């Protein structure tokens, strides 16, 4: 998650928060608790948008939780901690861990603390490798403007939050150059987030051709409104000096939904005689892995042989992308999970294309334990009308509810019964207590290299 500075809802809430912070610093926790309660009341209820207002409320509840814990009001502290999780599900659950610890629920406290600790270790190891992997999420970092006059755009932003995409910026810390992966929904917002951190976008990568990753004109049944979703075409227009790296088997689909993209702005990947990797600076090496199944040209990014941006092929938590959409192929997905990804080192950290259920990273080892990778594929249960029945149980783990994008004046809508990336579940469960070991693996020199 990128750094953010949530804005107070009104002056009354801001002033109460300021008084609470001052009292907290003076260790007057009961008085601070009262001021934070006033700030929460003045701020009003959650909007449900996941934007700055909800983040601000989450901070207030987090601060009040700390006051409750420091004054031995553990039950009230846990209630506030759970409210923080509800408002900001992507934050580390440290406050919940503190409350569970004070209540004597040690195993549960360890679980919450461990997750926060693992993320800190991961970020530290990334920095040691000379990289930073930014996760940019609609409704949290971008696509949050609630004052937009255009009702269609407001609904698109609501839909963007619903889809739970994760856009990535792979940063070389030495040069401050970065590659943006799957830029979609709010290109201006993405560029602002990156620029605020002091980084320069020098290239972009597409993991696959679905509209929630590249933008453009949505396919049926999303095409009942004449809309264009901000995405790859918008980014290439905004930054005319960069190119997009995309697998050749997905190029035609991307250009069909984005006809304004010129062929010379796209660089085919995973083809040995063209390009199979790119390098930023001296320490950031990105290798493209062809991972068909979700789409014909799905690809993953293996960064310094220790980090994998998997797109919608591997969604973490025992989930893989659907194969029952156009271009999906169950047998190819099986080969991808069994061989291409299944043969990778267990210590490699996996970053998925969507944040389902608050899971924004995993490891190859964890996903293998869940039965989704390797020779056995215990958890590989998928449904595809074009594929033969599998001996494993075929079921859909997650179906999005009916979602409608409507214009109040046009009385038109974009609707669907499910997401194009609704994941398919593993039937097995992870082993308890599996703690990933993060390691900066020595990288090998690729035979073909594209240096920026």
C-alpha cells in the first residue's frame, strides 16, 4: 500500500483529532480517548467507498483503540480494532494483535503480529535487492474522487473498487525508474502516486488482455454503455516515450478493445528472438514467463528470480484464474501450474493481480502446500465448458454479485453476473504455521535482454 494522508471530514473532527493527539503525546490517555470519540462522532459514518474518509475514520478508531488498551479496557479496544479492519482491510492487523495479546488470546495475537512482521521482512528484503514493489489499488490509492460530476465515471470508480485489481510499480531504487504493470481504471491517479514517490515511469507491462487490466472498450456483457475505461491507451498517450511489453498472443485482443494503440508502441515478449526480459539500472532484472490458461497470452514477471507478479494466473490463497472465458484453456492452465510455475523455487514471493479476501501476497511454497502448484495439483478444480471433466471437484469459489454501472440521465447500464477474473478455489487447505522464508536469490543472466 502506498503512503496516504487522509483528509479530515470537517474542522470539528480535525480539531478534536488534534487535541486527542496532543493528549496522547502527554500520556493522558483517558482524556485523549474522549477527544478521539468526539472526532469519530463529528466525522460521521463510513461512506463505504474505501477512500480518504474511511481511511481517516480507521486512523481515529486505531488511535482510540490504543487508548483503550493503555487504560486496560481490552474489550472496547478489540471492538475498535475490528472496526479498523472493517474500514481498512488491507492494513496490517497490529491493533487486533495488541488487543488479543492483552486479553490473553496468545495464539490469535501471534497470528496477527506474524502477518504484519512477514510483510515488514518482505519489504526489507526488497530494499536489500535494490527494488521496491508498489501495490496500487482502486478505492484505496486511486479511483477515489467522489466529487466527479460525471455519473458514469463515478460508477466506473465504484466498479473498479469492486474488482479489487492490484496495479504494480516495479521500482529500481538506484535509478528511481519504474515499470508499471496492468495500469487501468485511473491513469492520472496512478501517475500521481508514482510521481509523488519521486519515481519515473519508463515502461509498462500487460499481464493479460482482460479489460480490467488494460482498459479500453469493455467486452460483452459489459458493453451496453459507450464508455472507455482509462487504461493502457491512456497511459501510452500520456507518456509518448514509453512502450508496453505484452505477449504476442494477447496483442490482437488488446488492440481490438484499444484501437488507438499503434503497433509500434507494443513490444512482444516471451519470444527469444525479440525480447524475453528487461532491465532497470544495474540490479533490477525482469524476466517474462508465458503462463497461458486464463488467456492465450497471459504472462508473469519474475523479478530478480525472487519475486513473481503473476497477473490473474495465480491469485494466492489457493486460487487461480478462470478458464471458462473466451481464450481460456483448462489444459494450458494445468500445464502452467504444474510446470511453468510449479517448478519455481518455494521461496519466491507471489504478487497476485487481485486482492481477494485481503490476500495481497503469498509464496510459491505456500501455494504448493495448498495443492495449486506442482506435480499433484491436488487443489486444481476448475470449470470450463470447453474442457473435459476433471477427476477433481469442479466448483466456483467466488462469484461476484450482479454489478451495474448506470448513468442516471442516460438510463443505460453496464452489467454482469460475474467478474471476468472471479477466481477458482483450491479444495485443500494450507498447513498451519507456514511462515515464508524470504531470500534474495542470485539471478541468472537471460539470453535476450531489453535494457531501458
